[in-house]
């Protein structure tokens, strides 16, 4: 997407289509089940369910650890361009990272009600899912999916 407000911060370098793996639901469920920590597995399984229900599309691996849904093409004012998922998550060892959920003014209002989390440029980091409101999290994913499409608000990545 072309946009003047875009911050030039690249999505993970492995997000280019030629390098992205095309894993589908079954492979991703196995991948999540193989994560080293029980918390990562539990959070990954919960996010596969939530993001799958909200988006209605198959998840795709973007590099070794990011599970993405949908795809956006971005172009910075500098001419640099690339691809990224509309919404994504990564069950990392220290926190669950959610991509593309923190960019709109409406999302900021929801984040105030989410519960314990940290924010970076366009990501939400949740140490423990038990510490957040499930309904607010669902609303955030729903909002991001609706607004991060072509012509939507998603321009930055964390």
C-alpha cells in the first residue's frame, strides 16, 4: 500500500514471498505442538483458533516463527517495498507477540481495556494470556483484520 504516514521499519526479513513457507493448518498445528514451552504451545493453539475463527483464512508461516493471516503489500516513500501479513502472531519464549493489532485509534481504546501487555510500534506483547480479557482480544483481532486490508490502516510493523 502506498502511504505517506508509513514508518520505515521492515517486517522480518524472511517475509518476502520467495522465502516464506506455505504451511497450512495441519503443519502449523504440528509446529505449535512442537514448541519447547507449555505456555508457548498453549498460547499458540489458542491464537490458531482465535485468528482462524476471526479471519476465516488459512494461516501461513512468515519465516520460522510468525504465523500470519492474509497479505499486504507495502511501499514506503523511499521506494522500499515488501509484503507482510494483515494480522499475525508469534508464540515467543518470553511473550506472545501479536502483529498489526495496535495501529488504529479504535485499537488504542481497546488496548486500554485488554489487560496486562506491552506495546511496541505496531505490536502487542502479552506475557500470559490469562492476564488479558478474551473478548477484548477477539475485538482487537476483528478490528485489525477489518482495517488492515487494502486501503486500510496497517502501515507499520514492530
